[in-house]
C-alpha cells in the first residue's frame, strides 16, 4: 500500500501541547495525531520494536488493554 505524508505547521506552544498529550497517553506523536484525526495509529515502525503478547509483562498487558479501550472510545465518539 502506498503512503503519503501530510505536513502542517503549528507554533512552538501547540507542538509542546501535542507532545505532552502524546506522552501522557503513552503513544508516539504521530499515532496521537492520527487518532485525533480519526485515523488508526500505525504503531511501531520497525520489526525490532514489535513485541508479542507473550513477551509482555502484566503491567504492559494492562497498559495495552487500557490503550485499546481508549482507542475504541475515541472511535465510538467519532462515529
């Protein structure tokens, strides 16, 4: 599948706010913006960054479940 890049400008204060919100949600900035736009997050870029469920500890699994609940809530809100 081909992909394209969309570029937009924000001032320093807006960028800092976006970065802090992404950090608070514990997602990368790109995925945070994608979800806010109503798109699916892309997750990890490289295979080395990908973990399977069996490699995750209990706190990681709980965090993953929380992210999934939040994503579903955002998607339901957008519908």
